[in-house]
């Protein structure tokens, strides 16, 4: 039963052994790099605005690590318990999942609701070596949020990482205290000094293992590609835990396994590549051993791998490779999904025959490696699913270019590299009943699914307003401003809207520009025009008294009109004019290329792709 704030809660918070552990942990520097990394993982993996490692004392709460907490709390790093949600985790003795703290009678009067906008709270217990709850790892959102089972499972796993860190730190402090006591009682007993030294070595070993796990967690979090994640895992593990290893994981029980192998000696790289290829086969003994521990779901440690494990290898080539690698003591641990709670594969760790068997501490560390590998596999799976959804959405929102007489159309869309595969940039082209052609390129702020949804609304409004009407582009954008304002569409966007008509000299192009980079025209002789016009406001702002203007250009046949979004030319380290000049130079150098080839050349000059890119080429034949 969840305890209410009162005498019982106060007694829990004032428990002397618990407070002793809190004081030990908070005696070090604050902020703490290790806890900051865990808070960053909460912020990144759970997509919460704020993540924090909170240590709860008797009268105050310390933020040992945080990501996204506003000032002044971020700098102060502590607060009175009246401001603490995490005290309820300590009092209740269990995880707290609160979609809206304003609806919780324990939390609804907390001052941080108004001070930092904390609305949704998810907190998991952090425990000391005796199982006492010293604080909570928490995720905080600034709006109501229904926490998903996977998010709850993830924060539980990360809280266990924090608990491991707490236990290791307390072990180091206890070892130091023991050492000091032994020095003060130097003449009491040599046995006491030996115990202190042993404790020190154990603490150092635990610290090294924690460093390995922290490095592994950070490295795996930096990639969503499962094969790359497992390659990184192999490199880190063989540098600190084993001489060589084989990793085999699969999303589905019957699916194909992703297998990689690594050796501490770089000269064994070719052997490891061949070993991974053999282990991925369907009738190879090594893979069968890995799958067996995967099914068993617990570590298997062998002290004499050279005799026991190699006796199970019947494949001659595999036996030869493992003999060259050195097959001594071995340890196999399962790769476990923290979300689906089942084994996804296994990791085989092997030492040379001249090295000792794996210790119980190394087995614990290896099991933790398997759990982090499982988290990386789940992250990769979720990323692939989300990216697939985003790509399907983007394809459904972008128009298929029409085939028009006398006009050749080419378009490209590239999402930002640091966002989802979907964004707010778009292109469009359609024929009017009078034979003219309307073309447009625009950019809704943001590069996520919300921006894409707004983009779809805006593009359809432009189509609906423009089709069948003879107004100039400036008048059409003026009407669009009024529509966006009247319908309260939350759009803020730049755009260029143009109408192309045939005329006696070739083509007439009328266009209106709403805060967008200027169109470019590649003439038949290879010269490039930049169509600068006086700047006008973005779409979505309150309607102005003055109508938008339409600029008009007469264009010879054989020209190419280029419309694009700022992701193609904008660079934080350069002026916009420099990007347009670079784009113009590429157009001149590649004037004779086909439309598809020209699109490819233009995209090659894009900067680091921190923004989406939409590109539309209109060739006037």
C-alpha cells in the first residue's frame, strides 16, 4: 500500500541507515558525470523534457544528475522536500507512475508544478547495497502523459544502473573507511590491513567494471544500427573483459541472427570475420552453443573451456580458428530484452588458456553487458519501426509530379539527418484548367511528424485555393493568409508560389515569395539568375492590410527554374548569400546535365543537413 505524507512518511525519510547511505553518495562532487549520463539517457531514450537522479535526505533533495531541468534548480542542485516528487518513491517503496501530478492528492500542491511546469512524473527507486531506497531516477514531462509500458521498463532498467553505481560508490567509501581504520590501528593486526587492501582491490575492480559499463552504455546509445552496436560492444568487451568474443542477436525467435566477432589482437581480425560468418550458419556448433544459453536465459561459466567447450565443436575450420584465437576459460551470457522480457541472443566471452577463469564479479559485469545489448537491440527495433512509419507518412504527403506538355519536372526530398525521416518541407506542381502550371516549394518550421502534418494541411489549402482560379500568386498567398487565420491553422511557414504560362517569347513566370530563399533560373546559355524580390512576411502571421505582391519574369524556352528550401543553402557558419552563390556555381558547371543528374549534383553541395531539403526543378522545354 502506498504510504501518505505524514508521521509514517517522515519516519521512513528519517531512517538512520538510509540517511547514512545518502550522505555517503552526496559527499562527492555535484553535479556528477556518471549520474548526468544516466539523466541524459532518460532524456534521450524516453523522450522526456527533464531527466534527473534525485537523492532524498531528511529535509532536502539533491539533484546528483540532471538533463533539461530549468534554472535556478539546475545550478542549485538541491531543493527542500516540499519541492520533491521523488520523496513519494522513497516513502512508498516502489515506482511511481503519475500521468498528471495535479490529479494526485500527494503531489498536487508541489511548488515545482508552477515553477518549472512539472506535470507528468515517472520515478523508479534507487537502492543502496542493503536494499534501502536512497532516491529515484525520474522522468518529468511538462504536459499530461500516459507513460507506456516500454518507458516504464526502460526507466526501471536505468534505475538499476544507478543503483549499481550507488552500491559501487558505497563499497569504495566503505573500503576507504576500512583502510583508514586499519592505519589507525596499525599494530592491532596484519589481518585487518590485508582485509582493507582486499576491499580496496575489490572497489577498484568494481570501479573498472562500472567504467566499462558506462562506456558501453554511451557507445550503444550513439547508434540505432544493431550491427554497428554489436560491433562496438565486441570492441569494448575485448579491450577490458575477455580476449575474444562472439555476439549473436535476433529480433524474432525464428529470425536471422546478427552475428559479429572481435579479438583483442588486431591481427586476428580476418579470423574473427570468418568465425562470425561460420557462426551465422544454420549447422555450426558455436551458434548452437549460443542459442542454447539464449534458451536457458542465464549465464554459463566454464573454467576449462579448452577441454569442455572445444569438445563440442565438430566443424574442422571453426575448431582451427578457435584454436588460433586461444580457447581457454569461457563465459556465455544471454542478451535479454528489457521491454519484451525474453532472450534475444547471447554473448560468448573467451580467454586464452594461460589466463584464469572468469570471476563471479566478471560474470555479473558480463550479464550487465547482455542487458545493455538487449536495450540496444530494442532501441534499434523501435527506431526502424518509427522510421518506417515516418517514411510512409512522408511519401503519402508529397505529391507525385504530373506529366505536363512542354514542361519537365524533377523533385527531391531529404529529411534532416538528426530528426525523423519526415519533416515540414514540401514541393508541389499541378496544371490549371487554362493551361498554366502552378508550382510551389515551402518550409513549415520543424522537422518532425507534427511539422509534416501541418505541411500537409498547408499544401492542401494552397491546392484548394489555387486550382481553377486565375488570380496571380500574390493574391493567392494573400487569400491563404486569411484562410490560415480564419481556420486557426497553427502554421508558420515560408513559401514560393509561381504560375507558369506560355507567351510569344517563351514563358511568363509570375511568383510571390513569403520569406523564402529566392528562386534561381538557369538560362540556356548556362548563365544563372537569382530572383531576389523585396522580402515579405512568412505565411501564418496575422493578415496584413497590404496585399502580397507578384513579381513577373519572361523566360526563354530551354531554361530551368529551381525552387528549393533553405536546407540546401543555409549553413550556420556562412551567410545565406554564400550558399546561394555556391548553388549558382553548381548550376553553371552542370548546365548540360539531365534533370535527375542535376538534382543529384545540387544535393551534393548541401551542408551538414541539420534541416530538411525540398528541391523542385522546372524545365521549360
